[in-house]
C-alpha cells in the first residue's frame, strides 16, 4: 500500500498509508491530518485540499484537468507551479513516498 507524507507549514511530517485508489485528500482526512480541509468532500468544488507537490515528482501525476486548474486559481494560499488539489491525486504504488506540503492556510 502506498504511503504519502504530508508536511505541515511548520515542518511536521505525517506519514499516511492508504489503499491504492484512495485520493490523497481522503487519506489525509481519514487519518486526521491537520491542514487538509476538503470541505466539498473531494468534488473539486472548494480548493480546501490544496497542496504543493515535491517538484521532482510532479511528472508522475496525471496531467491537470481544466477544472482543477480553475479551482487552483481560487486557493486561499498562493498558487505555485507545484500546486495541486489533493482530491485529484489518486494514490498507487508508483506514488509511494510522495511528499505533499500543505500551505499555511486553506480558508
């Protein structure tokens, strides 16, 4: 099962193991990770699951869909080139060890 590391704005690392096919947002909220809100439940309607993906692993993620791109323009924290919505990151063995840094605030 893949493990994803969530890094808080303060640098605290929380490793979460999830079943393949689980989104990073669901893995985080299910494990009680602070910093991922997911107000819309993963429907890509709120941008409160915004994360910064480690740049050297961005190419491993599927290409961003236009709807996600639009939602990232609405994030509370600054959008960066490595910004993604964690509800759109589906975990699998290839993404094992992925590190996602959470912004200072989601709302």
